[in-house]
C-alpha cells in the first residue's frame, strides 16, 4: 500500500470536510492516509472510529505567529521523515505553504489543492492579494501538481501565470449520497411544519453572506408571511447575526439552529437550500443539498455555477443582492411543482457529476501522474 500525508489548517467548514471525505476515500482505494491538521478540528471526532491517524500541529491563521509556524514546520519535518510518505497532499493557505516547503526540502512528491486563492480580488484587498500572489508564485516550483476545485479557480491560476497549464488540474468536489434513516433534527423538523422552509447550512463566519440572507428575509416575509427561514450553523458571528435578525423583527419566522453532523440530518427538512455566500471556489453544501434532492438558490459567482444548474436544479442570483435573493427564494417556496422537478434533477446531477467516488478517483489519478512523472525523471537522471 502507498501512504500519503494530508495537511490542512482549517478547523471547520468545507476544507476540513473535504479532507475527511478524501482520507476515507483514499483508504478505500488502497492508500494509507495520515492527517496533520490544527490542534482541534470538527472532523477529529467522526474520524476517531476509522483509525485514520491524526497529528495535531500548531497551525495559526495569518503570518504573525513565527514561533508556532516554526513548531509546525519542525513537526511536519519529523512526521514526514518518520513515515517515509510516498506523497504529501497539502490544503488551505498556511498548511499549503508550510507543507510544500517541508516536502520540497525532503524531496517528497507534493500536490496542493487550491480551495480558492487569497490573491482573488473577490475575497481580499490589494495589499493582501499582492503578498499572496508572490507567495504562491514562490511555492509553485515546490509543487508537482496543483488541484483546483473548480474551473473558476483554475482560470484564476492561469490568468495570474501561477503554473504551467499541464500542472493545473480541475477536480470538482464531491459529496456523499444523502443518508437515509437518520434521525432528523427535531427542532428544525417542527419548524418546517409551520410553513414552507428555506434555509442555509454554513459556518457562521465572515464572507458567508448570511447577513444578506437575513436582509432578504424581510422581503420574503412581505410576500409570503407563511414562509419560514432557517440558519443552520455554528461560528463566531452567530450572536451578531441573531441580533441583526431580531433588529429586523424576523425572530419567530427566522430561527437559528446548531449544526448537527451529518448535514443530511437537517437538509432533508428544508424545502429550499440557500447558499448566500458571494464567492465560493467550489461549495460543498449545495452539493450535499443536491444529493438530498433539495432545490438550491445560490450566487452566480466563483465555482457555484459549476454546481448549481440555473433553472434545472435551482436558481442563481446576483451576489450581495438581497432583492434578487428574495426573488429566488420566494419563487421556489411558492411553486411546489417546480421544486419537485428540481429535486429530481438535483439527485440525477449529483449522481452523474459530483459523487465522492468520482472526486477520489480523479484525485488519485493526479497522484498517479505525479508519482509516474517522478519515476520517469529518476530513470532519465540515472541513464544520463
């Protein structure tokens, strides 16, 4: 069996979920994955029964913690030397940088998955973009292949001349099939019985557009007083967002619920799934909604249009536009026959394009190409 190290620094959200699902899929395909991640992460508890090794390291966001960064570098170096990994696969900005540096210094084949780039003008201001672009260009020679989670991310990399086209591979995220027989979230299920329910399932942090969803709620209720809206998630902004909803007098008709893994437990209570984030590289939550047959309302930006088929599985709206978002939500909540058609189309689109098995297969194909390339170069050097 071949072994690989998966490195990430996001404690929760889509990147952590992606890494967990990838690790499980790689194991099923004959790899022995080891995870190196932050000191605490939402995926550690569900991973514990699987027996996949997890090594916590002092990853800190940003670059203002040189002592912790040094400890993380030393920890990664010791881990890679100890296990003699066939390949290192790095995810997210900080872990992506530190992991590639260590792997390159130890001559270990390295793949980096770009879940978006910090030099994207849609997500960062000018000074931060310039620094991020400089860093990514410096790391590109240390990377055997870059996996882009959407064509939108790959286009951005090509536009900024980050790497040669043949080093950039699009591998769309995947999601598991909707799990049947799960006990639903009882509070959310009771809320769903009060009226047609639209909801978002997301980390309650900056850049997720939940404030736009709340603002859209006023317009939804003005047109459909019987509608109900739900925000499902945990995060640092939850109290602030709840205060905003109360200030708009939405409490009662818009409610907040804790996220309970797996997402299907709560997605199946929704009539409409809403993804209000103004820019996502390749959002996982709409994929999970699609797998559960829940029509989607999402933003027409980033990799989201590669997931949500406008008019087929859901509706696309203009980013940061609560009026357009309210229009989309109201249209679906008020048309049960349209929702049924989109529900069937969603399950079919997920089965055809966005299964977890397809994602893992495409990822291992990149791994195989990198390892074969290394072996070929080694033979050429030996014969020279």
